[in-house]
C-alpha cells in the first residue's frame, strides 16, 4: 500500500467515525429536539411522585412540551418538588393542573399538564398550584382489598 | 542512529491510538444500533417509528453517548501508553517481542477494566 492509498484509508476511517458520531447524536440521541431552545422552569409539588424520574417527559394533550429537570424533597412539608423545564413555545395558564400519569399499564411515568382557563400564564419560577399524585399500585391493591374485606360480612347470606 | 525513536516511532503510534479509539467506539455504537435495527425492524417486524422513538426515549446524549465517547478517550490514552511503553522497552529478540505483546494485552485489559469501574462510579454517582 503506497502513501496516498494509506492516507485515503485513514481519511475514510475518520469520515466513517464522524458519520457514526453524527448518526448517534441525531438519530439515536435526538439532539434535534427543542432541548437547545429557550425554556422556562416551573415547580410542581406532589404528595407522591411514584416512579417519576429526572428527564421524564412533560406532556400536554399527549405532546411532549418539556422535561422533568430535577426532583427533590421539601424537608418541611414532606412534599416532592419536581422542577419542570417547559419549552418557551408553549404557555400554560396559572390554574394548570399537573398530574403524574403512566404511559401504558406498566410504562414509564410522565407528567401531564391539563391547561386551565385563566388568561394569566405561568412564568419562570412559578408553582403549579393544583397537582395530582402518582397512582401507586400497592395502595390501589390494598384499598381494593380493604373494600372487599369490608363488604364481605354483609354479603354472606 | 540519528533518528529519535520517541518522536519518530512512539509519538505517532500513541497519537493514532488516542484519536482512533474514540472513532472506533462511535463506529461500534452506531453499528450496534444499526444491527438492532436490522434484527428488530427487518427480521422481527417491529414498526420503524416505534423503534426510533423507543430508542430516543431511552438514550440520552449526555449520559449515554458523551460518557461513552469520554470513556473511550481515556481507554485510548491508557492502552496507547501501555502499548508504546511495552514496545519501547521490549527485549529485541523474537521471544522478547512475543512476551511484550502478551504483557501489553494482559495489562491493557486489566487497566481498561479498572478504569471502566472508576469512570462509571465517577459518571453515575449523581444519578438516581
């Protein structure tokens, strides 16, 4: 292999590597999303966030409008504080309701925003006043069992 | 000999390792995704859109891809250093070269294993 062929092979290798990187970034990592755009952060407090994770999607009407930026616990009220990074392209009224939902029966959890009707909009640092916690399967089951146990004595005979 | 072996032989090989290992890592990651696509979409018949949306939902650029490339850079430096070191101090006989090769492979694998552990702990300490 002479020098120019060798250089060509090296160039092809480097080009292929950079192409692979671009492929990973664009197609797999979805860097083209609005993550690079401007956004504002709002705060939502939940009694229980269940299995919600950082970077979980925030959806409104099923469309992703933002991501969960951080999750922490308020040491005084023992509420979970989720900070949501919402794309500036979308505005939500002050009485928006934040609900923790599950995609599918056993899918990942995300935050659903139900817009309200007040003409004032949430801005950077605002707090979502109305929230609904995650449904915890164990609690549902125990509630169901308790109800069953409570109604059985009356139903026998 | 008037040729400086460090500048003429060692440095180019070391630099080649440092640059090519991250490129190879990116190439292999892409090949892995491509292979999964061929098996999933072409052979098993998963919907193409569902495949990519699930892929994008579970892969994070900074956590997964950037950290992977970062690791490969560190591995490239480590393996490159070990290889040129063993090569430079190899006994110049047939036996010496084979011993040096074996030592390089063994030391590199163990170093990569150890560095991988350390890097993983450093990168994922703050998560979850």
